């Protein structure tokens, strides 16, 4: 039986990633795609060929596109930003891969139960206004035995660690300064501590998960 969750709550914290903001973000992120190739390789090491993979909040679509380029998976992306959906579709078209990018809310996904074998979410979970709803929706759309990985920023990441991470992005001096300020006064405030994240997972349909540090962030592994 297909059951989709409805919600009237705003889907994200902060400013909407639309229009010029989405374009600025895309240009900055595109300067260094290494983190997307790294995550795509990690997924490929765990997920069997032919699997149905969903990326939640793919933004410009770089990770979903990397996964599609392997030719191993049927890839879908779901983002609340109409601008990002449009940009991601164009990015996929440019490299000649097929990804089903759709507009939608992570806590009320437009998919039937057990629609995917693997779900991945990078650098977005801390921005969800209904994180418990998003976790429960991820659980719902996963097939029995399916897995998920959530990558995001650690709340205890130091300023030195963040500065090194920003340097690796190869940004202009002005964009690098702006990005460090966004981390310090925006992203870190929204980031989860280990204790808060473990409590959230315990309240969800998953019940438990495996949490590991990953650079300035973490990887949370979940299994349906």
C-alpha cells in the first residue's frame, strides 16, 4: 500500500535556494567536484548494480550525475528548489546522462512505498525543518533491507578544519571569505551534535544508525 506523508510546514530553514542564490551556489560548488566523486565511489562500493538510488536534496545534481555516469543505477533526485531542479536537469543533459530530477519535499515525498534500494543525502539534512519527518519518509521509500547514507557538517568541526575545507574548494578570495562566514554564522549553528542526531534517529522508524566522522562532517548510515 502506498502512503505519502503530508505536511504544511516550511520544508527548509533559512533563505530559499532559488534564482541568483541557486546560481551562485552552483558556480562555487562546481569548482571542486571531488567530494561528489568520493561519495559516488563509496556508494558504488556498497550498492549492487541495477539498484534504484534516490538522492534527497541534490541541489545542482552533481552527485546524482556522477552516480548515473557509472551506468550501474536508476537514479532519481528530489529537491525543494525549483531552480535546482531546472539546473540539475540541464547539467545532466550536458553530460548525456539520465536522472529523474523532481521537485518535492523531503518530509512528504511523491514516491510509493519501497521505491528505492538506496537513499543518499549530502550537506542538506541540517537545513530540513522537519528532520524526523524526512527520516521517516526515507524509511518509507526504502525497500526492506535498503540502506541510506546521510552526509553533513559536524557541529564540533573546528574553524581550522573549516578553513582547510574552504581552501580545497578553490574559490576566489571574496567567495572564500563569504563561504567561511556562512559556515561560522549559519551552517554550524544548524548542524547537529552527535547526541542530537542519535536522539533524532532513535525517534525515527529506523531506531538506530551508525554514525562516523568524515572530515568536517559525518556519515550516518541507516538500514530499513
